[in-house]
């Protein structure tokens, strides 16, 4: 595959190659299991051998491998329709903050996750979360993609994504769930600076059988604010303004509220068997992807 250099550089690609077989999807889009394709006549990819164990179906023994090794082994398959990874990308104006901008980090992570999925014989689907003037919480829900052409299309969609406008992330998640005919891995990439009931929407996704992974992206200045004095703050999404005096007490109150948001998402992930990782826009993304693939809760 030939990824866009602006999203996946060669060093990052080498890390993804090492990670791509480790991505676990706990929800399945079809009836076939993760390791053994049970649908006769269905399209399936050979995954690996394992030693024969009493009770295994003898028809699954690889007799040619048995002849070479002298020990019986069975074939394990990954059904091609087995898993789908859906990427919900928040592109609201708040993602335009930071250096580099949070949207750039979010796009790179979406490309990386899509690459890991598509090179592991899974499908990937991108949903752009931004309110449309005509109504609706999704600006775009791309078709589910597969393979080389699917990755090229995913990169094209991500290259076109920019941070602007407003998003109702909770409504966007619910829309994706309603328009998904089968469960899969639902990955939400956002700063989660959203006034709506996001965890309620995430709960509906879990109730519908989706595996959920949360990726929260921060700018360094959001975690380490360096303000002191009087300011007129402008909301980048609503364009509303507020006059504030920033002192040590105000910074402490802000950081406490930010910690509450993080703990809400982290606690939801732990309670519902989901994963939650955080990324700061100026940090290397290899570590973020390792934690994501390991399905950690930061």
C-alpha cells in the first residue's frame, strides 16, 4: 500500500507493521468466529496453524503440514466478513487548536488504525462528525472499505478533513449505530469537548453489541495552560465571547474540570469493557498506537 506521506511516514509505518496482527475486535460483524470460519462456501483468509487437540474437527487438519511436521495441526481462518472497524472522526473547530493541530493528530491516528484494520483482512468505515447546515450530525458516512483500494479511499477522505464548525458528537455516534447493520469496533477520535450526552450515546453503542475504543486528543496548552491576566475568550465553535481574569485559582478550577472529563471517559471505559487512550498533539504517536492496540485504559 502507498499511504499519504502527510499522514503515515515510513518510521510510523514500520511500527504499524509490527502491530497489525495484535488488534483485537471483540464485537463481530458476522456470524463467523474470530479464528474459525464456520460458513461453508464463504470467503475466508488462512490465519495460522495450531496443534491438534482432542475434540477438534478432523476435517480441519492440514494433512500436508502434518506430513511435513510429523504432528497433526489444524488450520485457523479469519472470515473476511468477520470484523469491521468504524472510525468516528470529530472535525469540529476545537480540533483546530494546538501545534500541531489536534485534527492533524486525529487524522494520522485514524489513518493508522484504518491501516492496521485493512491489512488484517478487516473492513474499515469512516464517519465525519460535524453538523450539516441542512441538518444531521454526520457530514459524511463513507462506505465500508476493504484492502488496498479501501485504504487509498480512506486516506483521500482523511486528507480532505479539516477542523471547522460544530459537532454533536453524541448524536453522531447514535447515527452511526443506527446505520450499522452489524456490530463492530467503534473508534471515537475527539477531544470530547462536547456539551451533549456523549456517554449516553456510547452506552447505546455498547447495548447494540459494539466494541468501543475512545481516543482523546489534547493540545499541550490545554493540559499546561500558560495564561495570566485579563482575556476576552472567543468560543471557536459558537463564536460567543466571555471576559475572564486568569489567575492561579482560575487555572486550578479549569484543570479540575478537565480532570473530571478525563475521569468520566476513563470510568465509562472501565465499566463497559471499552478502551481509552489519550494523545497529546506534540507527542510521538507510536506509543499511542501501542496502547490502542493493547486496548488499554490510560
